[in-house]
């Protein structure tokens, strides 16, 4: 049985959900961002315990197929930005999403906008800006390297988009120690 889970955005989330499955005594084969594959169908009592544990930790089970698909889109984008920025540079996001989900991009875009209230493009930009904030915070790369790593055509393009989305220039953000948001809280 596959269980779709909202707000799984990182490897730590996978570990937490694994522990919660153990706590609810649900045997599982595999855990990926946004999805758990159980060995058997859990009893209703086990599922109720699991749902409560998930809720206590900021997660929830997605019963609705539309919400599950939107969550899948979000997880794909987060994975691409957090671990695979180069893929975003060399491939179109629309093609990557179509390939990963098996659905036409127009359908995905319409669904995402209706459920989340923002476009896939804006969500992707917001995620990229959060990754830039993270890189700025580490202070290991200069702005030019960050722009290249994140697939921006220039430092000016990165700076303009950063200012538009955060209200700060990258330099102002760095000087003031600006706030970052959790990946599941972006929109």
C-alpha cells in the first residue's frame, strides 16, 4: 500500500517518518519524499495512530489524488533545487515534471495553481531564493558562484529576483542576517 504524506521535504523528514511508522508498528518497504510504501495494509487503528503521530510532527496523509499530485510536484522541485541544480540548468522544468509525473505540463500547472494559489514557476523561484539564502548564510561562495550554481544568467539577474522576492538585495540579506523559511513553508 502506498501512503502519500504532505510536508516531507528533506532527508531528515524521511528519518522522522520512518520512526513514526515504527512507533505505529507499521511495516514498510520504502520511504521517499512524500510517499511511504507499506508491506501490508495497516489496520485502521495503526493508521489512526500514524496519522496522529504525523500531525504532531507537522505532516499529514494526503487522501485526495489532486493534493497528492501537487505535493509530488513540490517534492520534485525541492529535490531538483536542493540536490540537483545542474539538472534545472540543462533541462526545462516542464519536461522534468512531465517525465516524473506522467502528466501533461499544462494540466500540472493548472492543478498546482488552483490548489496552491501560485504558479509552478513562482513556487520554483521562491524555492531557489531560499536555496540562495542558505548559500549566502554559509558564506562559502561569492555571489557570482552562487548565481552560476543556481542557474542564473548573471549576478544582476539573481540580485533583481532576490530583491523582488525577499525585499532585500543579497548583500543586505547577508549583512542583516535575514530570515530563512523552512522549505515546507514557502508560498
